[in-house]
């Protein structure tokens, strides 16, 4: 290891330690000021219950204890308000403004905990900003410097020898995946307040897909694991630790943000500078996301500094993340416009057609209407048209934030995608299933929007949409999508889950000028291309036959072409042969006429 | 009909695949090396940690079952062509065949050096060679000596280099691979080898490998009398057909198994393809033994046609090859020789960084295009091949040269600079006529 790499790693580990430990620093005391509830009736009630139970002004050292007690106060307050409402509402007050539903708990708790915190982190946000985000970023940058030194070229040395990037054995991977799926489904029952129907339906659908993949496969495999599955012989324990850390991060972020309020305190100064508002968990996430993409993007550029295509598209994703996904929405909020990410397209942006979003856009004057029209035009015209010209890569590896993170933070893990035929079958069922789910969910939501009725047939559009948000929007895109980088590769979400990728992919497969061409007979079947294809495409299977690669999942990252030691692959747009892109071309070299003459 | 194939390398596998495409014959593929076909061209990437062994296998295990290609692990010791039977070294019962394909590949050359059979001395050809390298590396290697400046030698040197093992590279010639590469390209590789920090010793030959007393290598002695301490010696002075087991059979061999243009041996129903075959009457301009991946694949495909009632002559077409010297990719199309014939003329362009070059060769009098030699730049096979096949005029080629460029998008294109050199040499004023684009290429290729 280069000494700069050692320094970089050390700094990164220090930053991570501070980042993680900062969550536990401080003590907690509920005061009238720190109780962050905007609703007057709720606040009054909570305050009086808190006083009764002795929570008010009591100092806690333990965050979980504080959160538990505070939640109990919220529950008691809800009951009290319920009883009071039954006795009669105050003059001119809406029942729903008066009563306190449990959907309010998450925000009430999070902001209250945040403001009730005292101690090191709360008093020194700048110091901690320096010790965590900034120190970590510097660490990664220093670590990446050697990538800019020496002779440029493909340097994938030791990837399968490193405990960080070699992946996990099939058994560990299966355990992780099963545990995550069951964890999500069980938690989902709580999430829907005891409604277990949706967890059950999801389980049945997954069982069905598994059945279809396994039973219908005629690939009765012999003695051992399929060789192209992404399981190495040895356990990549560092990868495992990283994966667990990431999964934990997403669980806290989505479902227990009250535990990460110290990170919000740390980023408060930045948030106030940008939007004028205090930081929420989403600001923390966006800020972290952007920094990670910046520094890991730099690493990517160093790694591929001989490759213009990689450099340009990395700069592009960094640009779209920093400007369109991170800064612009904050500024819009500062200017009292709706929070809007111009490049986030439905159905990836699944909340676009939700009533609150539509209402907000419609109520925001000219710009709001523009945003609404822009979003719809992108879906209906933008996606098919641009994809026709350039393939789905224009979005997936040049613009998208999820793709951007995968290509920067996820680059060290791209080889872990599973290339087996079986994985491809899973992929097609699951990703198209998610697309159908997204379309149905949105249709139901729009139906409710226009008719005002939540119930369509036997379905409740509110439940469907919150299940989508929970299962796909949070669990799949976040917990599995990023948490599984070290386990199943960096494009797990893009490959198996993203409904927009499915849509783009259909266009790419059936009507696009894009394809990867192969260089005649030059392929030596070495397998570099397949190994480093993050979408798990067995590129070699096409290349060794001299066939074009036209696959709906190809995100056009260009890495297959970059790592090919024989210069066999080229990403290409062209309309001349658009209808015959996939024809099984040339067998290797005997001319057709010769065979015909002789037979 | 039962077709037995000895060897599960690219030649045997390609033959099997195409026979299956065209027929329902029973196919048995035999190999002693590995259970499944893998790409030996990728052996280096396993050692360097780019790939796992599984990743070098182009087909998943179910593929063989699904295509009804029976795999048999065993070493064929004897071929009884009279009874059409194979006999194995292992305790396997003999195997009857109707037609036999010999595709047993190559083995590393050993030229009788003292100590060549010591431990930690070996070539790089088989999976077992790789295992030996791994085992030696686990013991610790203070220095590795690579003997022979060919394509495998440089790969082996790179492999050790990634494990931070110092490499000394003994090359008999006065410049790397200069019996194949033209002088400038050869020197480019010399420079590149040295800038990677290898100890490149030109005009140096191995004389002796010294035993450390326990049967392992301790040092080598060169023809210049120098003794270099080392714990590994890589023998990469070429390969030769792996046909020792045929000695007592009726099959006629010279250096390789002798075959005619239909890949038939002297014994009927016995064929040979790939590295192990030697052509009695090679196609004009080609060598009798061409131990490379692509020819093995073409022979396999050709033979499959012959066996499936479409008798086809082996015609490898326009010569092409490719390799990678550390970070420099190399591609060649057509007739590019180390010593250019008198009646040929070359256009040679080299990039300022000294790691890219384009060489285009044509015939002086007729101006017919003869060959392309590329370092660090990719050219499109089909385009170059079409020009070469159609004996295109060099000026036409140059004006359309952008069609051949196969570098990734946004890469700088150097065709104009190549053209400028020609203009300067000939006092012409040619301009690039076409831009690089798939549509143009497609139109050109289908014209
Ligand atoms: C490290 C390396 C890199 C290379 N790189 C390139 C490159 O970049 N480009 C290129 O064109 N070429 C390259 N080559 C050469 C290329 O790999 C060979 O030309 C090709 O593999 C030959 O294929 P084949 O099918 O003829 O034989 P092989 O692949 O050698 O297959 C023969 C098989 O038969 C088995 N066998 C032999 N005898 C018996 C027996 N008696 N009984 C049972 N089984 C037997 C062997 O064990 C072996 O598995 C490279 C070779 C090596 C070693
Ligand atoms: S096929 Fe190539 S360009 Fe497409 S996703 Fe895979 S590696 Fe990227
Ligand atoms: S296309 Fe390139 S990387 Fe892929 S198998 Fe062929 S030679 Fe290897």
C-alpha cells in the first residue's frame, strides 16, 4: 500500500469513528423551548403530560431512554386529546388539527430530541463538521492521490484478494439477503400498524418469482455453484462489515431518525446557509451523498484518467448531484418555492404524482406549473426520445443520483454483480414487477386525487402508496440498494429494482440507436468485461461470438470497453441498422459463401 | 455417431459447439486439466486478483448438459486408431469413437537447461502452472527471473510485479519481441517495460538454473556469466505442440499433428485442430503452426462444418492478432513484419507520450494496403480486413481512415496526423473524408 493510501485510510477511519461516536455524545433535557411541535393543541397537551410524568426538565444521559419516555408522553397525549375531542372540539377547530395521530410521532420526536440535546456536539457543530465530513473527505482524497500517479491504465490488481472487495460466499450472502428481506417484511407489519396483508402479498410474489426462476430453469446444474455467480471462496469480512454498517445507516435514516439527530446538529450550519432552514435527516443524507460522490468521483477519475469517456461521465454525475439534486432544491426552498429536483424522473421519483406534491406545484405559481409540466414531459417525451438517441446511459450513468453513487462510491464493488443466467431471470421478473407496481400505485393515487375517494375496488390507495414508499422507496432503493454494495455489487437497485431503469431499458431494447459493437474476431474470452459489468451482463457471451450487445439493463457505463485487454468493445450510437442490432452476426471467420459453395 | 474430442480448450470447445449447432451427434470432450473450459489467456488476471478462476470460464456448468456435450476428466495415454479406441492413464474404461478430434494444445518449451526441472521453475500455460506460481509466491519470492521475451513472458513479469516481486527479464534478442514487432514498436515496449521498473536484460540468455540443495531454485546463471539470485524462474521461451502421447500411434506428426487443408490427419476419421496441429500446406503467407487463440477457434469452427457434411477448407483469412504489453494494447491486421520487405513502404506515427503508435504499410508500386500495426490505439477489425481483402489503394484507406478508429467515444483521434505524415512523404494533399461514426462504418461494411 502506498503511504498516502495509508494516511488516507487512517484519516477516514478516524472520521468514521467520530461520525459514529458522535451519535452517542451529549445529554438530553426536554424544556418548553426544545419541544418542537408546531401544532398548538398538541404542544400544550404534550407539555402538560410531560410535566405530570416528570419528563420535563429532567436530564437524561441515555438517548434510548429519553426517546422511549418521550414517545410514551406522545401516546398519552394522543389518548387525552382523543378523549377531549369526544367531549367536544374547541370552537372552529378541525377535528384533524386537534387530534394527534401517530404519524406525527416521527417528526415530533426527531426534532424534539435534536433540540433537547446538549453537550459537545451541540456546542461545537463546526468542530465536528471538521472531524467527520471534512476529515473523511480529505482522507478519501489523499487515498486517491496515488491513482493519479504512475502510468495510467487499468489497475484492478488485488480486487479479488482484498477482504473489502472480494465479495461474500454464497451462504453468507444468502443469509444476509434472507435476513434483510424478512426483517423488512416483519418491520413492514409494524409500519402498516399491524396490517400484515402487504407483507404477505410481497412474500407470495417473491416466492412466485423464485418458483418461476428455479422451476422453469432447464439449467439443472451439476455438482457445484454456478461459476459466474458472485461468490468467492473466501469471506470478504471487511465488505461484510461495511455492508452491515451501511444497512444500519439506512435503517436509522429512514425509520429511526431520532437516533441520528446529532448528525443534523453537525450539518445545521450548512443547511442554514443554503436554505435558511435547520437540517433534517434528509439534509444530512443529501449532504453526505454529495460529499461522497465528490470525493469518490475524484477517485474514479484518477482510476480512469486515461479514459475520456469515464472522466466526462463522472464529472457529469457529480455536476447533476451537486447542482440539481443538492444545491438547487435548497435554494428553491429558500426562495419559497417547492423543493424540486429537475432531473429526478417518475417513476424513480415516485412521489411526483402524490396529492401533496401536485397541490404544492399547482399552488406555486408559474414556476410550480413549469415544474409540473417539465416532470410530465420528461416522462412522456424526454425519456423515450433521448433514450432513442443515446441509450439509457444518458440517464443511468450521466445524470442519475443513484447511478452516480453507484459509479463513484460503488465502483470498488462493481465486480460483485452476479452474472449467472439465473440472476438475469430474477432481474427481469423483479424489475418489471416493480415497474408494474409503480404504475398501478400511481394510477390508484391519481384516481384518488381526482375522485377524492381512497378506495378503489378492494384496494386503499393510501395503503398501497405507503407500502410502495416503504418497500420500494426505502427498503429496496436504500437499505438493499446501497447497503448491499459489498454484497451484491454497486448496481443492485439499478439492476433489480429501479422502475425508471425498467422503462428506459424497454426503450433501449426495442427502439434505440445504442448498442455495444464488438471488434470482429479479437475477443479472447478472457472475461474481464463480464467480471466488471456492474449490471451483471455476461458481455463475453456476446463478444466472443462477434455479436452486438443490446441489453435492456446495460447502463452504458463503458467499463467493459475500458477493461477489455484486446480492444474488443465500443459503445456506439447509429441508426443505420437499428432494426437488426441484435441479429446473431458473423460466426467467426469462415466466409458464408465458402460454406455454401461446398455443401 | 460418436465424436470424441481430446482437449477442452478453445479449439475443442468451438468444434463441439458448432457440431452441436449443426447435428445431433454424441459428443464427448476429454481433458485432464480442468473440469470445465476456461480461458487460459486470462490466467494472469487470476493471479493479479482481477478475476476469480470461475470468471475465466465462458460457460456456466449447465451449458454442457443443456447442449449434450459430455465432459470426461482424464488423460488420454494411447490412441488405438485401428479399433477406434482411447485409453486413459486413470482407471477409466476405454472409450470408443467414430470420429476423433485432437485438440491438445501446447506445452511450454524447455531447451534442456541444467536445472530446468527444479521446483519453482516453470512455464505459464496450464492451470497447474498457475497453482505452482501461487504456491511459490506463498512461500515468498525475493526475485523472479523470466526467460524469453514473448507474449507470455511479459504477462508473467506483470503478474509478479503486481505482487511486488522484483522481476528480471532475460531476452535473447537485442530488443523485446523484435522478431515480430517492427523496431519502433519493439523499442516502445522496451521503454515501457523499464518504466514499470522491471530489470530488462537484452541479449541475455539463460545458461543454468542453480539448485539450493533442497531441489528448489536458488539462482540463475546467464550466458554473460552473471549469477542472479531468485526464488522463481519462469520459462517462457515459446510453446510447442503437446503431442508426446501420440508417439506410438499411427498418426503422423512432425512438430505438431500433420493435417491437410481439411484438418484431416493421415488416419481417416482423425482430425487435429488448434495449437497442436501442423499444416502440411499452410495457406499462403501463413505459418504451419500458429499457436494462438483465434486460429484455434477458426479451426474448430471449420472442422465442425466438415464433420457435419459441409466439407470446408481451413481459411484463416487476413492475419490478425492482439496482445497487451503492460498498459499498452497491441493490435495487428495483415502483413506487418519485423523486417519490412523492400517493396513495402510504411507510414509510422507515434504519439508524444511514446505509448501510442499507428503504422500503416502498403506496397510501393501498386499502392495496395498491406497491413496495420497499432499500439495504444484500437482499430476495427472488419474495416481493416475489408480494405486488406479488397486490396484497397492506400490513399483511399487514408481518406477513410476514421472508419477504422475503434477507440472509445471522446478519445482524441489521430488519423489526421497519420495522413499528414503520408502527405509529407509523398507531397500529396489528402484530407480526411469521413468522420468516425457507426452509420458510416455500417454503410462501408455492407457496401
Ligand atoms: C498465458 C497465456 C496467454 C495467452 N494469450 C493469448 C492471446 O492474448 N492471444 C492469443 O491469440 N493467444 C493467446 N494464448 C495462446 C492461446 O491460449 C492458445 O493458442 C489456445 O489456448 C490454444 O487452444 P487449444 O484449444 O488449441 O489448446 P489448449 O487450450 O491448450 O487445450 C488443450 C487441452 O487439452 C488437454 N490435453 C492435452 N493432452 C491431453 C491428453 N493426452 N489427454 C487429455 N487432455 C489433454 C490440455 O490439458 C488442455 O486442457 C495465450 C496462452 C497463454 C498460456
Ligand atoms: S455492458 Fe458494459 S457498458 Fe453496459 S453496463 Fe455492462 S459494463 Fe457497463
Ligand atoms: S470482450 Fe474483451 S474483456 Fe471481454 S472476454 Fe473478450 S477480450 Fe475479454
